[in-house]
């Protein structure tokens, strides 16, 4: 599900708080799609062990990110 653009930033995006991530998106340094892709990838990596996501709404998140960009 992760594209190449998102993998470039994914580690640093996951370390950002919401305000910093919003600033990066507003500045055009990162797209909403990149941010969503990085977080979806991380969820997919760890959720089998955590079982924290009951209803994954990944497609809806990707659609909202595309509309935001």
C-alpha cells in the first residue's frame, strides 16, 4: 500500500506530532497522501500484535487525503 514517495518520508512523518505534520503539509513539503500512506503502512506493520484498529478505514483515509491535496 505504501508508495515510493511515502517511504522517503515515512520514518520522519511517524515521528511528527499533529501540528508539525500539518505545518509540513501546509508548506508543501509533504502531501496529505504521503502522510496517510506512511501511517497506514505503520499500522499494517504493527496492528497484528497490537490489535488496536477494529475497523480499518484506509480507503476512506486515502480518498480524503487525495481530496485535501
